[in-house]
C-alpha cells in the first residue's frame, strides 16, 4: 500500500484547448503542457495519435488510430512548459478535415507523455485528449513564461489556457 502512494506522478497540466494556426505558410496544430512538479522529468517522450471512426471499402465501421508526427517528440529535460506542434500537411490525417467531418468521425486527439522522475528515477506518465469542440482556429496561446527578480523563470498558470488573437503581445511584466 505504501509503495502505491509513494510512487511519483507526472502532474502535467494540459491546455484545455488545442489551436490550429498558420505560421510561416504552414498550418499547425498546437497544444501545450506544463510540468507542475517541483522536480524535472528527464528523457520526456510525447506521442500524439488521432482516433476516428472509419468505414472500410466493404462498409464495415471501425475505430482506427493514426500516429501524428510532431515537430519535437522528445525533450531531454521537461522543466517548465512544452508546446507540441503537428504540421497539417498532405501526409497528415487531419489534412482537409473540417469540424463537422471530425464530429461525424468521432475524432479524438490523444496525447501521451512518458519520462523519468529525476529524483526517484521512476517512470511517470500522463495523457490527455482533445475532441473537435476543443479546437480553436487562428488564435495563439498567451505568453506565460516570466522571469522573477532573482533571475529564475516561472510559469503564470493563471494565463495557461488563455488564447489571444494572432499578432498581439501579451508579455508578462
């Protein structure tokens, strides 16, 4: 019983929305995570999959999973925040899908994070999912990283889920 309660947990905060935005001429899906632990997660690995209901050529309906490629799926050390980015290009299962089509196909985006707790050297994991209603288009996440007077960095969790129009500055003072 003690071992079960003394095991480290990931304590990862996931953004409540995922955004779809155009940057540098590319359409991108983004969501963010924050490490709410006092210590670090090392060798963090992130996977993102799309689950949807598909109809086979012979008319059978089935649930299928497709891995989505991330621009960065590993992080040597997950300390403060991490914004996951998937490019929606011709090879992406999201390419050309609208919200209505996603809803008809019961699309879910499933994110899974694993890594090692640096203090206990034990594996920790967290997962989260997004549905079409969680997608926000042509907005960006508000800035949440700040620098304390002593020079240390911090995360402003009060603004963690905030999205703002593209091109606006929301720097933390």
